[in-house]
C-alpha cells in the first residue's frame, strides 16, 4: 500500500493546504465519514470504481467516478469505500479554491459535483495524464503544475480591462 502526503511550496501553498495520494488502500468498512471542515476538495479516482456519495442520514446523493469537486460542506458526507482503492485528494486552504473556480465559491457550497462540470475537458486530460504517471512525486508535481496554472491565470486582468486600458493609453482623455 502507498499513502503519501504532499505539502505545496509557495505560491501554491496560498490555495492548497495538502495533496494526498494513496494506492491499494483497503479499509475494513464500506463507508467513510467525511466531517465538514469548510474546505473545498478536488478528488481524483484512478481505480475504476464509481463512488456513492451519501448525506449524513446515509441517503444516496449521487454517484461519481474519475474526478469530482466537493465544495465547503456544513453537513457530514459519507463516501463508499472500495478494496484496493487508488485516489488523490487536493485539500484547498479555506477559500483557496476560489481562484481556480469559474464561479464564486458560494456556488459550490454544500455541493458535490463532477469535476468535468466545473473544469470541462481539462480535468479529463489531467486525469489521463496522472493515470499514466508511475511515480507519486511525478503525480504531485503534475497536479501542482495544473493548479498553479489555473491560479496564475485567474490573477491576470480580464480581457475587457486590458482592452479599455489600451484604448485609454492610445487615445487619452486629455487629447479630446
């Protein structure tokens, strides 16, 4: 069994608290309770299992496979456990996920969504790349690079702002 944790370096540590990877994990129970912490998680599964997500009363909410995003939760969630699991979990700092998400963080609060609905085909490509990598450190580096790319991209000014600024510089108000 492999179980490793990665602590990101700056500047990624501003948005990601930790990344966990495990392979061949077998637990003695069928459901794992996830206590609400207010963190957002990106989860990637590489073992081919479909996970069942349950609410705190163990009612099924959804079924997910490959990759999903769990927004900040107020209630306990439960997730099905499978033998010889292989997964990666990205735990964002409180509020840290907002810089990589296409909508404000409150849109994801209390929800668990397929990551493809959030990130489009980019997440499928990342999942494929991570599946093909053998070394755990390589997997950590690849997911870190992807998250850092999304984070830095979000820090850039919107196109409309750059257009307005360019027009103002080309044709300053003082020349009217």
